[in-house]
C-alpha cells in the first residue's frame, strides 16, 4: 500500500510541476490558454491529490514535519513555493515580478525534490 501511495505522490508531483511550468510559459506569452476553464480547475485537483498523498505517506512512514528535519524543510519549502506561485500566476502586478517569482518557484521546487530524495534539509551541503 505504501508503494502505491508513493507512486501517486511522485506522479502528482510530476504532473503538478508540468502544469505549473506550462502555466508559467503561458503567463510569459500572455496566452489566452490561461483563461481556459480546465486550466483553472485541474491544477487544484492535482495539488489536492498531491497534498493528500504526501500527508498519507508521512503518516504511513511515521515521519512528521516539526519532528523530522527533512520533512520540516519540505513543508517550509512548500509554503515558499505556494507563495511564489501565487505571485507568479495571480498576484504579481508587473510582468517582471511574475516571471521572477515563477523562476524562483522552480528553484524552490527542485530544492523540495532534492530534500525528498536525500532526506536531509541541506541536500546540496556535500557539494561544497
């Protein structure tokens, strides 16, 4: 069962990022595709499944934010990612700010993935 939940979690991570990346490109291009009904609904469904599978997985493996440092780092990273995503796709007033937030959100996303894979809050520390 844990393997299935992990598969769902990883699959929704990939799908969520692909949707975010695509929406960012459309934002940069000022594409009318951003105003399609499905693009306003599907990412929220995917992100809900992603969050639910992540919480379920944490409970199944008995590791929790604020107890396990790597999971705390993922949670903080997720909050930063969401904030930057909101600026990039909704709240940013200037196009340059929206693009900068979009790029920043991607950097945070890859940090979260590195933390998940390495299970350490400083996954790049050994590089230096």
